C-alpha cells in the first residue's frame, strides 16, 4: 500500500487557540460571539440585560437614524432582498453609481469603486495592483486584511515598527534595492490602538523614494477632518495619498467597502480585481443605507456629529485615565495648522496578560458595560487590551455611568488579581 494521507482536520482538534477558547467557554469567560438582541445603540439588549455599548464601531450612531433606515427600506422595496450576481454582470444599480460618484466627491478623488466588504476592497486592491517583483511596506499595526492582501499579491512584504518613521526610512532604503514597484500601506487610524498614522511624514518619505501610498481609512472616515473624509484630510495630505480605502460598517452605518483614487487605476480594478469580479454585489439595503448615511455626513447635520464623537472620545479617555487605567494618550500629529493632539473614538485600555483581560471584561460585563477584548494575534504577545469605543449618540450621563462601573470593577479586580497597568505605562512590545 502507498503512504497514508494526513487528515487535514487533525490540526484543529488540539490547536492552542481552540483549547483556550474551550477553557474560557467552560468557565463562562468567553468574550466573543455574545448575542445582541437590539439595534446598535448606546445601550443595547444583550443576553437578557441592558448593557452600555462601548464595543461598537457605529461612531456617528447613524444605524438608528431614520434617514438611513429609510434609505435601506427604499432600496429593499425597489430592488428586492438581493441582486444575485456580481457587479460585473447583473449586480450594478443606480444606487451603486450614485454612491461611487458621491464617495469620489467626498474624498476629493477622480473616482471611487464600491466592493461588497471592506476586506474585499483591501484584498482586491493589493492582490491586483502588486505582484511578484514588487515590494509592499506595511506598518506592524496594520489591519489583517491589508496583510492578507499583501500576501495574496505575492509581492515582497516588508514591515516596520508601528509609527516609527526611522524604521520606515530604513525599510524604504532596503526596498529600493529590491527592484520593482514599491507601495506603502498604512491605516489612517489603527483599529486596535486608536492612534493616527503620521501621514505627513509618511508622504514625505514616499515622495522621496518614489513609492506609492495607500491609506486604509476604515476607522477614520466619518470621524476625522472637517468633511469627515478621514486622516488624510485632517493631516492635509489628500493630494499626496494615491489610494484611500474606507468601509461602510463603521460611521456609514451599513456593510461594504470602497476605494477612492485615480480613475485609470480604479477602471483597471473593475476589470481585473478578483474580489470585485467574482463575488455577489452587496444587498440593496446595505448600499441604500450607506448612501443615505453619506448624505447625512455631507449635510449640515454632519459637522455636529463629527464634533460630538470626538468630544465623547475625550470624555471617556480622560475619565478612564483619571481612574488610573492605562489608556492611549492623545496622538501628537502634524497637521496643516501645526502639531495637534488628537484623540479618536477608539479608546484602548492596556491590560497586558490575556487572562487578566478576559477576567476584567467579564467583571465589566456583569456590571452592565460591554467592551471588546483584544488578545494575541490581534495585538502583540503580552499586549492584551480592552478596546472601548464611543458613538456621537452617547451622552455624558451614559458615559459617566460607564465610568462609575469601571471604578467599581477596578477596585474589586485589583484586590483579587493585583494591579493593572498604570497611566503612562507602555505596552510590552514597545517597552
């Protein structure tokens, strides 16, 4: 008889992450897949109890806006529940074309292309524009979909330490010897850390070395800039960023993704990007909701929402800091007006140890506050954190109630499990 074939399922049974998840579930400590039974509001119904929602990316609170709901309903009634085909074939509607036109205007670019998900936007862009012989340079804190797109492209992958411009410069020097094209890909706002990429400095280096620059604005559009167009707008580098990606699942209150940039590049993606060509078009309700949300942001109601979400971010961040939690400090970034300290709606609390983070999450959950847990590989080893985030529709009373819960939990938690990292402490990876 010939050699036996290894069962490809064998590795899943005793995988470290599976064992850890099973242990957490058995102990009632699994922080993932909790069931929500109400809309994404500042207070949600979750597993039979009301809980203050500090774990949503609904930054402007538009999922409950009547105009956005009507946009989804109108699209549903006009086009039905699904389009049953790709954008290339039977999946393009007038809603898609209007959304792409208005996104391009909002971003200040030649054109925009709408994908079914944000992940597909990143996979389809990097996997199509880059190839063997090219080099893609990523920040170590970049979103997983950017890393997956870079891997899919088969370009040479070079990473630099998070937001370290000296490391980026050295990486560009090495990339210049690789041959082929070079693209730098960074998040505008980093999804776990909540800090902002120094895009002016990155754009300077890209220009100096002749590299292209792509910015993932998923957590920045609908949050930063006078128009809400993202970190590139806030930092005054829109004309020096080649490609800007965004999603509909955060401030745009829906699901999907887009890429904005030069018309010739986007036209190429429309006929070459596999994640665009070979997936079904987003359901009409999602496209209609995204278009309605974009119109709210671009209306006179947009600027007050943008201001309010950042006010709430500062309220929560400084409140947690005053309670003795280790939270990210405001990011000093270079803008057209000079160096400014900016906070984003993502407010992570450094914990360090994975199990401590899970235990802290559970204590807060029992007090009526929902947060997100980030452990390795979402963060570096020893860098576990609770990721909290705010909406424009949170009010000061709700945030203060949440802070009261944090204060009680911290006292009890530290009495049982020892001290948490103090303000000003550095994550293990950067210490």
